C-alpha cells in the first residue's frame, strides 16, 4: 500500500505564518502537523509516500527527506489548485495498481489505524458533527457500509462528516472515476473533488465501509490550532529534553520544549509548545505555540502563535502600588 498526502494548500487562514512556512510544517505539541500524519501511517507498515505539494512545496520536500530518510518518497506538484480529486489524479502513474491510503495534510485524527488496515474493505473515516453542511457527508446503512457521499450538501441526509482519511483498495475504479468527473466536468464548488469520484465508485459497485475516528483535530486556523496543541499535550504529557537550560523558572505541565532552549526567570505553561533553540527570559507564557530560534523577553503571552526566528520584547516597568488599587495595562 502507498500513502498519498495532500499538502498543496496555501493555508490562508494561518497567515502570516504560512507566507514563509507550509501549513503542514507548523509545529504543534512538539512535532509538526505532517509528522503526526506520517508517523501514524508508518506505524501501520506503510513506507512509500506520495506528497502532492504546491505552495512552498520545496520546503516540504526538504523536510521530509531530512526527517524520514528511511521512507520511499515521491513529490508531485499541483501547480493549479483544482481540488482534491485533481490532486489525487496527479499521482496515477506512481500509484499504479497498488492500494492507497489518502490523507489530508492539515488534519490530525485519533483512530485505530491497525484495525483500518486489517479490514478487507475500502474504508472512509467519519465523525459525527452538529452541522455537516461544511463537510463531505456520508450516508451509512445499518451494516456500516456507505451508500452515498456528497460534498457540502445544502440539505444533509446524514450528520456523519468525512474527515479526510480514505483507504482505497479498488484504485482502478478510483482513477476511472476521476477521469469520468474530468471529462464530464463534474465539479463541487468550482473544484474537482475526491468526494465526487468516491460517489462514482460506489455507483459502479465499489464497497466502502465507514470507520469512526475518536478525535478529529482541525489545524486550519489559529484558534483551533491552539486547542489542538493543548489537547495533544494533555494526551502525551509533553516533553522537556535534558539539554534545556532552566534557570529560576517555573514549568507548569503539560509543556513541550525543544532541544537547545534557554528558559530564565519565567513561567511556562500550561499547554505551551516551544521549538528548538528558543530563548525565553522574564516572561509568562501559557496556551501558546512558539517557534524555533525565537527570543521572548519581558512579555506575557496567552493564546498566542509566534513563528520561528522572531523576537518579541515587552516593556520593563517599575511599580510602587498601594492598597485598594486596580491596574490594567491592556
């Protein structure tokens, strides 16, 4: 089986960070978003990956080759973003007749990957949501098989959303149906969508079974990215390597701190992820993600997302405050 990871998006909702960094390489809970996805599939025994890249694709290519030298990797450029169906079609010559596991490169899911791989059917990941109108939606029968899928329906017939995980055994059906939606110009919201190709496969006799994910973490914008960081830190407990210099500071777990960091006279945590070689002095940081090679000096940060190679300095204040006083620096 080969894995196809779709990482061609520009990540507009995470700007300015994604002006210089692909969304899949944003750090979260001590790893990048892409690492969470690749590590899951590696544990399931997949060692050949196809990355469909676009904006800042060379950074993803360099990162993957440096981080995963043991993997067989291919990189396909989607120069025109025409949808997930178009992205998958670009991998046809590399996939050949092999089965594939397709994953969106900006979504982290908690699920039993081994059970999915051991099931003899093609499978689609789903999660129950309150309002499915912004997602692909699956209609499922009593035996757990999927009867129909539709992208962002105005009147959903189900509240089971597709989470962006697809195990596909009948790849010949897949590429036949992708060709069909291109030649018939079948688009959803102006794009050639993978959901439409899956519906075509079902209509031609392909069998898909649903599998439920325990958690579905959205990393598409700042607020949900920080929530995901906090949740994953709680789950893992965080990590602080031995070479971190902690001088007169308080660490409130869960916290993840990268190698080579210096923390002086500060309070860090809870729910803070700090990249490698960052210097924090006289600061208070909680519920935040801080990049690598960054300097924080005399700042108070809460629910903040700070990139790499940044410098943030606050104002030094000397106060002599009497009783019954209220001060608001906001």
